[in-house]
């Protein structure tokens, strides 16, 4: 599994304001959006491209364009929706599929309750949006779901990760380099309720309010 922790003062600044419990919901949304765009820049380093010939106003030139099939962006409901605009700002031609996953409190298995994705993901590069990599159960299930449908590779963008979540995901996918995580930070630990410490609280509640 690939792991990239974005190391940049702008990332650290935005993450610090997101963590602050005094930050209100509109500011949280805007900063999360900006932070995702910075993470998207890192996460798309290996996006597939194709060489093209063109003419500038001055001369013939060679360049690259994004290849087909188009990348697929997959926000995990609900909190992943708050990351969508930040991602598609950099990948406006990407297609977007939605995945709703819920954890069964008895079996602790994550199951899919909503799926708006193409059936066949052969050759598709997928970018999963899930703000908090806590236990890793949901993300592992989402990654397997996409790989089972034929995805070529799956890169998750997470605002924050816990060491436990990274370890669990690594155990679930092994050394499969088709799977990657790009995050703004790896925190200390999970608490007994599954919150990342120090973290930023419940990302969904901070984005959308408590419902
Ligand atoms: N989900 C969240 O929203 N926050 C955490 O700290 C852990 C999981």
C-alpha cells in the first residue's frame, strides 16, 4: 500500500484551523474544500495521461492530456461529499460515483447501503474521498468493493488518519501497490469511541451540523 503524508505549510495551516473547535461550519467547509484540492494535487501524481500533438500560436508542440477512461471520484457518504468540489476542481472531467457504507455494530463488518457506480470499473483509476481514516474498516471495504469491480488502482484522500486505521488498511490490502492513501496528517491514536486523537471531531457533523 502506498502512503503519502502531504508535508507543506499550507496543508499544516489549514489542518490546524480545521482542528480548532472554535472554527465554525462555513469556515470548516471552505477550508476542507481548499485542503482537498491540495491533497488532490498529490493524489493525482500518477493519473494516466496520453501524449498529444498540438499547435501553439507560435509553433508545433507536444503535450499531455488526461487519458481515457476518465478517472472516477468516489465520495463515501456522508462526510466524503464535503470533499467532492475540492477534488473535481482539479479533475473537472472525472466521473463521480457514490458509495454509502455502514458498519454493522454486531459483526463490525462494513456493508454497502448505497451504490451509484458503473458495474464494470476495468481500467479505471479511482479516487475515494473519506475525510477520517479512523479504524480503516469502511475504507478497506470500499477499496475491496472497487477492486472487485475491476478498478485499476484506488487512491484514498483523507484529511486525517490514525495509525490504527493505516495499519488495518495495510493488513487488509497487503503490499498491493494498486492501493494508496494521501492524507494531510497522521495523528496519535484512536480513543475508545473510535475518534482520532487529537483529530478534529466528527467530520460529518462539523461539515453539515448534527442531524
Ligand atoms: N470519524 C470522524 O468523523 N472523526 C473521527 O475522529 C473518527 C471517525
